[in-house]
C-alpha cells in the first residue's frame, strides 16, 4: 500500500515534467501500479522502486515540438496521447463538415430560386456560429479554465484540450463572414449551368467545408475539455 506522501511525491515529479493535469493523472496511476508491482516482486523500498520506474519512463518525458497546436515544446508522451485524441476528434469534425456539404448541395436543388437559396445558405452556415456561441454561453462556469495560461497551482495546464480558445474565436469569426454571403456561384453553376466562374464555385463550396470542419474541431475540443474538468473535480476545488 502506498502512503499519501509517496503519491504526492509521484505527482510532484510529474508536474515538473510539464504534463497537463489530465495526462498527469493517467500516467500517475500507471506509475503507482508499476511501483507497487516492483516493490512486491523485488522486495525493495519505495524510493528504489520509484527510481527504477523513473528510469523506465525517462525517454517518454523528452521535450519535443508540436507546432500545430502548441507554441512551446511538450513531453513526447503528451504529444503521442494528444495526437491520438485529436485524430479521433478530427475524424468526427470531417464527418460533420461532410454532412453539411451534402446538405448544402441538397439545398441548391431544393431552392425555388437564388434568393431562397441565399437564405438556406446563410441559415446553414450561420447555424455553426450560433451553436458555438450557445455552447460557450451555457458553459460559462468553466470560462476561467479555458484560458490557455490557466494552470493547476500555477504549474501545469488542466487538460490537453486547453489550447483551443484562439482556434474557436478565429473559426467562429471566419464562419460569420461566410454566413453573410449568398453562395450565388454554386447556385448558378448547378441550377443555371453558368460555368463562367469555376474558381468562385470552388471557393463557395470548399471554404465553408474547411471552416465548418475547423469550427467543429474547436467545439469538440471544448466539450472534451469540459468533460475532463468534470472528471477532475477534486483538483478544481484546490484552485
């Protein structure tokens, strides 16, 4: 059985490795299990078992770059975990954008005229912005935990999804610019067989798709951040 002081020593060691708290807690559980197993199998004390475990994990804590999402270096194991989590979120985001793309094409052929399609186009793209704003408002209680520099005891980020606010703001602002347009190029191309501006058609179809995927990604990150905060209520009470 491990004492509270020994568990705290493991926690302090992992905090120094610059892990976010959600990853830290997950790794700490693995470390505790490993240390207890080594103590039992080799009949050694906590300090010696802890030293062995730290040596076995040393390569995982090497600092590496992850320019796409983090401005500073992060531990290798954090990059692996984050990349795997983000891969799943990215797939879901693409599915949402693909569905919206299909709906957009359907609306082109459902609309009675260009003015009607303009309304459909604005409602479809505007729904992404409105949904983002509503999610943001209804989760006001966790606003302070969303800041990119908000840390647990001033030492480590709360979750791996915390570096997300800037992406959400940029995507929502860009999506708003799309939503106030009319999508006329796509309508004229498919309904009026006007092929004069193919570049305009591509922009009308592809730009919303890209922004929808990016905004969905930001929103899914926000929801995952919230979910992890709920799991760590005991740590939130310490703030």
